[in-house]
C-alpha cells in the first residue's frame, strides 16, 4: 500500500468446484450451466480504485467438465445463427430442449491492462464442437469474440435433407464462423465472412475434430444452390 494506490499480486485457484455455484457467486445471478470447474491464474495489478482492474496483467486457465448448458441468451443466439446456416431451425430445438451436455470446456487467456484476451477457448460436446478467440473488456463489460461452431448431432438428418450443405462433404467437416460482439449481458451474434477467420482458429478446430474443415457462409447468395 502506498499513497499512490495499491500494488497486488495474487494467484486464485479452484479445483473441482460446482460450476453453477461459482458463476452465481461471480455474477450475482442464477447460473445456467452445471459441471465441475477448475481455475488457475497469476495476476498483477496496481493503482487506485477502478485503476486496479484496468491495470491487471497475467494469465488465466479455466476448465469445466461433465455438465450441461441450459437456455441462455448468448448461447441461444449462437445456436439460432448456426441453425439458419444449416437450413434447419430444428437444430436449435434439439440442442436446447434439455440443455446441451458437454464433456469439456477449456479456456486459456492473458490479462492485458484489464482486458482478457482469449488465446484459445474450446468446447467438446457430443452434439457440437466449438472453438473461440477474442477479447473481453472487463472494465467496460464488453466482448469481441470470433467463434467456429460445428453441430454434430444432426449430421445424418441434415445431410439427407440438404445434400449441398451437408455437414460432412468429401471428408470435410462444415463449420460456421460467428462473431459475438457487444455488452457481456446481451451481445449481438452474427455470421462471419470466412475470409476473416484466422489460421490459428482453424488449426485449433482441426485438432479437436481431427477432420479437414470447410468454412460455410450460407448467408451469401452464391452459397444458396437449388
């Protein structure tokens, strides 16, 4: 402690804790996710009042296992965009009716002057694989994240109904790029031009699904074939 403010260094740690309880504690609202989670971080910060958060730097690693994601605003928006992309609104109802079970969620990031930069975030679920990267501004409460989503649950049904836009084409897995941007409580979710997807995100998704990828932008007229 100094007249100019406080200087802090801390290492928060959690291991195999109930995810819903942790989220409720952090947000002050009922959690819409279950599972067991772990967290490790090393954080340095200095300043007075809000300056401490804005100056925070360090590393964060979060994992969650064997839980479910129930209907939430952001998640439903992502599924809605993916459903339209695959030409079937049934994907949305199938994946959210009883909550989406997942095997693992893993997120690694760097704190840089109060912003959490997601260097790699992945979700491995029986029905869907996703990878993401981007920035969460903790002081402003905003986010700007790029996400690749690949639904797997409806492969056979979608392929039979829409052969041109089938989930697996020539041994490649079709994925839809999505942009999630805006206030943390209610960001906008929009389809993303495949040309904007970086090689790093593609490499992570390829590593997870162990298949070649084909990015789909069905919102462009050229992709709407009879």
